[in-house]
């Protein structure tokens, strides 16, 4: 859950598009 918040803050656009899928994959 912590990682989800950090990713959302860094890339809210991608987080919204991919949703949970984005959390599974790293931001890089």
C-alpha cells in the first residue's frame, strides 16, 4: 500500500491509467 501512494504521487497519470496493474510493475 505504501508503494502505491509513492507511485501515485510520482506518476498520477500512469497510476490512473494502469490502476492496480501499475502497482505490480515498477515505475522504471
